[in-house]
């Protein structure tokens, strides 16, 4: 079992560009959440996808959007990048039908905006 | 809204010392509580969890007890090792047990263990 995988591992962009990050959930998981972890801070919830729809959203602007595919994998898109978007982006997955389970986190994608 | 407050670091201890990292929370209802660990260059790993009052979570010698009366979930270990050096995050989730809601994290506490 590969666990949660994310790609790419590192990314460098310039202000104003757009970026797409990818996540494959752990086998058997159908729900994917995205988090932003700024340097020296705890992760902040961006949004969660279930059944290909956004189910919950944190306090992030509309520049942050996502998608979930029929195979449960997910993408995070960020438009009009700002310097402040530089962070580690974490994906987490869970089986929504499981009992007492917890979310599994991927290794993250480190984004640097110049 | 729900929030988590944990002691600021860095915390520096000698090997075999006793560790306590304080964590308090604010939440409506009955959240699940977690400690996550992040080793250098890696993602988050669940260290332990507790889902109801007076539950004790434990793993790898670490323990934390869900104290509803003091809204606390302090992390303890009796004898730390150099390999325990990492950043520790206290967190909560207010969702149902079988459908985890968003997780709210504290800011993290960096732990350095000296040999």
C-alpha cells in the first residue's frame, strides 16, 4: 500500500502564475482534504472533496480551487500566485465510511513563489 | 470557532529526560483530539489520538489524556531519545468518528533532544 502520494515534491513559480498540485489517496479512501502549512506554522485547512464535490471549505480565497476525479484522486489549483502562497501543501485522505479512522497525510508539495 | 493552543518551542532536553508539551483547546461539542509528529523533511504522522473524555492515547512511549474539565490534552513521555527530535502538533477534529471533519492544528512545538 503506497499510502497518500503527492506530486510534484517541489515547485518554483513566479507571482501571478498558476499552479496545479496532485494527490492520490490511500487505497480504499474516498475523501481528500488539502492543507496549507506556512513555514513555522501548523497546517491550515483549505477544503475537502467527497464524491467529486467540495464538501467543506476553510478561510481561503477563490484563487484556491480543487477537483476530485472518479478514482478519488484530487488536484489543488492556485491562480494568480502571491508570495504569501509559498508553503508546504499537504493532502490527507480517509475512508468516509470507516469507523474510528483518522486521516492519513501525504509528504506534501513544497511551493516557492518568487 | 474551534482552536488549539500549545506551548511554544523550541523545547530542548537531554536524552532520557521527561517530556511534557502542553496543549489546550476550545471547541463546541465533543471533539476528537490528536497529536501529530513531523520529522525533518517529512509529512505529518499521527502519533496518538483520543476520542472522548478521560480516554488516554498512547504510542511509542508517548501518552496524552483527554481532560474535558480542563480542556487539555498534554503530551508526555517518560524518557526521550534523540530520535524523538521533531515538531509536534496538537490538533482537534469536531466531525463524526466515521467521517472526519477538518482538522484544526496548533502552531507546533519543536523538540530538540541532546545526546
